[in-house]
C-alpha cells in the first residue's frame, strides 16, 4: 500500500524552475522581405558563408540584412512589393 501524498510533499513548479537569466535585449528584426525567382520555382541558393537559402514556389524570403543584400544582388531575383 502506498502512502497518500500531501500538498507539502510535492514540489511546485515555481520551486523547481530557476528564475530566467536576465540577458541583453534582443535586437529587433525588421519585416521579412520576399523576392520572386524569375528563373526557377524550386532551388537552394548558397550564400558566401555557406548558409542555404531555399526558393520555394518561386519565392525566397530574406530573414536578415545579410540575406537581403545577397538576394538583392542576385540577377535572377526580383523584390516583391505588397
């Protein structure tokens, strides 16, 4: 037979989890910028640093300034305007 537990025996989530570490505020990321691939509907572009950037359904999204500069300079890509 097992002994019935009382509320004082169970650790609460607040007691078990440590406080979140305070870190520097994250830099805000601007809106994603989408480009249209005028040549292919599906491919993977490789940036100079080796990071892959997939083209899906003829579109590719720049998620940062480095990706944006790379995609903007590509001759097969055209920025989409909304």
